[in-house]
């Protein structure tokens, strides 16, 4: 059996590596190289407890004000609104507590053992040192802000996701760079961090190749079918044929999904990071600053600040106001920090209207499989998604019930 895995982000590389470990012949195809998409620039958090979607109750009321507020992390390209509107209607329809609970249950099954899943993926490879087990801290500037999120912490608790609440003062004894900044900090237990997501995934891809896997640079432009059977990819480098095809194209999955007969309400949520290179000081913990919804992550030789939700489409330009906001946020947080320079990145999160990813076999084209749509938590869930996909492709049992992620719901 020859399997073609399309897209070398965390989902594709994990799938390819697990397949190669099973002795399957695999070709991994990407237009630009491993971790050249969203998996490069994320905040690096293995956020096992991030099981609350963006579409929380009350969002519809709050969103217009947020779009007008220059300190809010929500952006939109107004000229994109006509194209965005059909998706937005469906997306906003999920901003209710029943859906949040359903989503949290499903995502807990995918995310809760994320550190162990990444450790299993990287075991015995040069990628292991990139993974660390540590608390992921949600930091609130006021007690009232923490209290307003109480309902979300209860849902995490109901799903068995452990956390501990400490005062800002106590937190500062563990992480002095955060002295006198926060009132309340929630330390999410059983979480982790990848110290350099891009290098981590490239190293996993090296491991895949060392097991005999083939890596090919090519842009996928179409599919060749014989009846319902997919026979080859049409690419910038000619046709690539195989027996089975797994599509892990992240935010660029929309076009191929349509070709596979899936009608998925699907959008990209633009996101950004800035990196302070060689900072004069470094915090110890990865922290989500709740007021601005941005994450500050210590990384190898640099401090990364990631966040922003920018509904501007995959071809949207870099939003300078969003990048400026991240820069203002870091200056306010650490006014005395110095560094060599700032690097900036603009990426895209793959998001469905119900925020659930699609993982599984396409009934109408049984030799086609998909794994995409992990929005804000794809690094966290990618190791397990790739492993599950490799099991489905090789007709083995999966670790979890994948019905909440069934792509055929969109057929
Ligand atoms: C600012 C920001 C912060 C984030 N922080 C976190 C975090 O802390 N923790 C977390 O878990 N998640 C986080 N995420 C989300 C996470 O990064 C994504 O969900 C995840 O990387 C998606 O992985 P993927 O493999 O599905 O897609 P990608 O990594 O985007 O991979 C898709 C690949 O497909 C390739 N491709 C696309 N089209 C074609 C084509 N036509 N031909 C060939 N190749 C093609 C691309 O080159 C790309 O390499 C964050 C995202 C952003 C934007």
C-alpha cells in the first residue's frame, strides 16, 4: 500500500510518521516544506484544557463593540464581509451553552492527553527535547474578570481537566517577571509546551524520512478520479499516484474538501505572532493574558507573543493594526525588557462553523481521508489526530470515538 499524505503541518507529519512506523510506504507532499503553514507560528502550547470554543454565549452581542475597539484582539476586513457572511451566520449560531458543552466533551477526548501523545510521537527521535511538561497559566488582571469566566472553568472541571487557582502575588514568586501585574492566575495542570514548533515538526519530518518516507515539494492543484476512486493528485510537479490519500491541508483544505464532495462551512481565522529576539529577561511559564487574549511563550532564544482573530480571508493582507496591538501589549507587560529585534508572522487558523475538526474516511471516496479544521488547538491535537488518521487508513481501531469529527456529516 502506498499512502500519499497531503500537507506537512503537525497533522500531516504526525500521520506520515505513524504510517511509516507501521511499515507503510508513504509520500508526504507539501508546497513549501514541513511546518511552512500554521504549524510554524503558533504559540507552542499543548493546551489540553482549551476546550472552550471562540463562539461562547454572548459573543454576538459583544463582537460589534470589539471590532470597534482598538485594544480588542478581534479584527475583520470589511471588504471581505460579503464572502464571510454565510459562514459567520453559521458560526455565530453555535455561540450557545449547549454547543459549548457538546464541543468541550468532544474536544476533551482529542486533547486531554496531548503531552503524552506528543511524547509518543517524538519518542526516540531528536524531536523529544522540544517537548516540556508544564502548567499553562491563564492570568487575570482583576478578580472580576476571573469571576466572569467562572462558567468556563466549571465546564473544564466537569470534563476532568485539572487546574489550580492562585493569587497574582503567589504566581509572581514562581515567575518574578510577572510581579504586580495579575490579580488571579489559573494554572492548568497536565499541559505542555513545544519550545520551537517549526523546528520540532521539521525534526519529526526528518525522522519520517529516515524511516524511508518520501518527502516531495509540490503544489496540489486537483484530483484524478476513476469513478469514486481517487487515483492521483494533480500537482505542479506532475501527477502523484497512490493507493490511499490523506488530506491534512490545514486552512487550505476548503478547495479539496469540495472536490471530495464535502460541503463544510469553513473559514480561516488570521492570527499573528511577534517575537522578541534575544530578550534581556525571560518569563518561566507560558501565560495567556486573559484581558487581551494573547499568549506569551518562552521559546528557544526568543519570546513569542501570539494571538489575534482576524476574519480577512486566506488572501487577506497583513493587518498592521493587529501587529501594532501585539507590540503595544508586550511593551505594557514588560516595559523594561530589551531585545535585539522583533520578528513578525501572519498565519491562518483552519476553522469550521462548529469549531470541530474533521477526522476520518470519506464514504463517497473510500480511499480518501481528511484531518483538518483544528482552529486554535491544532498543535495540541495534531499528534493524536495524525495517529488516529494512520489507524483509520490502515483499518485499525482508533483510540477514541471519532464520530464527533465524522467528515461524512458534511457529505
Ligand atoms: C497565532 C496562532 C497561535 C496558535 N497557537 C496555538 C497553540 O498555542 N496551541 C495549539 O494547539 N494550536 C495553536 N494554533 C493553531 C495551530 O497552529 C493550528 O491549528 C495547526 O497548526 C494546524 O495544523 P495543520 O497541520 O492542520 O495545518 P498547517 O500547519 O497549516 O499545514 C497545512 C500544510 O498544507 C500545505 N498546503 C496547503 N495547500 C497546499 C497545496 N495546495 N499543495 C501542497 N501543500 C499545501 C501548507 O504548505 C502547510 O504546510 C495557533 C494558531 C495561530 C494562527
